[in-house]
C-alpha cells in the first residue's frame, strides 16, 4: 500500500474501520462496543477475552470478524481432557521413517479459544506461551505462529463447576476483557427475524493480512502527548493499594492492582481509539474510553468490596 503520508494512511484507516463495522453489522446485530473493542485489540496487536452467557453470538462474532478480515481462523473447544499437543501439534513418525511435525489449531491468524477456563493449567500454559511469544515449543523445537496472530477467548460467567480459573499471569496477557450484555428488545427482534428465515448474508473481505500489519504499525507510530501518557500511567498506578499515595478507594476496596502492562495497553488502546475516531493523536478521553476493558481483569477486589457489592467498574470509575 502506498500512501503519501501517515496522515493520509490514518484517514484511509478510518474509512476501512467504517467499512469493517458495516460489514460485520450485516451479521452481528448490536454489540457495537464489543465489535469496536475486538477490532481495537486486533489493530493494537492484543488478545481479547469475551465474557458472556451462552447464546450472545460470541462464536459468531469471531467467525464474522475472521471472514471480513480475510484471515485464517481456527476454533478450539476447550475441555477438561484437552492436552497441550492437541492445540500446539505433535511430531509423528511418518511412512519415510522420519519425524514430522503436524501443526495444531494454534497455527492460524485468529484462534477462538472457546470456554478457555474449562481446560487444565497444563494446556492453558501452552496457550500462554503462544499468546506472549507468538511461537510454540514442541519436542524442544520452536515454531513461529502466523502473523498477525490473535487469540479471542470466551468464558461463561455463570457455570463454574468443572472449571479452572485463569491464572493472573494469563489474564494479564489479554489486552481487553469484554463483557457482553443481552441485546435490547429491538435488536433481539432483528436477530430472531434474520436467523429464522432463509436469508443468506454474503460477507466481503475488507482487509488483507498485509493491510492489517500495515495498520498495526501505523497505530504504533501515532504520537502521544506527555499529559496523556502521564494520565495513563498514573491511572494504572492508582489501582495499586500498596504504593505510596494510593487513593483511598484503592486502599479500601482493592487487594491487588494492575501491572505495567496495563499502562502499555492503555496507551496503545487510546492510540487506536483515537485513530478510529478520526484523530491523529489520543487525548485523555481516549484513555478513559478503553480503561474499563483493560483494567477490569487486572485488579483484584478485597472482601470489603465484595461485602458492600462494589463492582470493579465502580472502582475504576472513581479512579478515572
């Protein structure tokens, strides 16, 4: 792609983002904030954790995004008996008496980790390596994963029997934690109308993998004013109850705060949020717009917050 300047490329990015949203909207009714957050995490090179009750089109959303982005897509249904080799791949002894590596479903641009908390820690740790290093290790050899590589995991917040809670180290690898809500009456009417008829939707591919990589690099180039950078870092620090000068709400309701990765993602998320809004540089409002999804899985409430029914969102709202 040839653009005369980064400004022209940024303008083209806004157009492409609108086309993407419109194309996804052919299949996904409502869920605008969810779609926006997933796309921001893709263009920021982050991973996304979707939490919602069954039937809210989490899987369909990922399928649709993979289609319109022209990327390879694999779905892994996480179960208690899933082994690391089931997702990474394994070496087999072939007919030529040679060991040959058979790639697992992780070798795709977009990987849907369905019900990620249903698999044991051993398999979760294999996914953790892939998310952080963008490569996997099998039989002592490293194999690079596709580029772009993006994990979108789903979790059911209701049923916790037979699940393995994600360790904090793994949760921290997800840029966004997005909560899906029920659709409005009008949206649900539209969903039911569309899915109970013989209407078929044809999706157009809006971006290639090369264009996605180009726009990912473009987002990194966006300049950030010092006051915005300072606000993002201070917001992450405010969540840490043990640091000097911690705000009262953090000391009162939090037992653990967000690490430096939160500061990095707040700045990256703000850059991308500004870009899709047609701005050439983020402001404090852009940081606030992505703060909930970035911080909610990185801070741990204490018993007092649980007893008083204080939500993570309430605490973040007071810190912003």
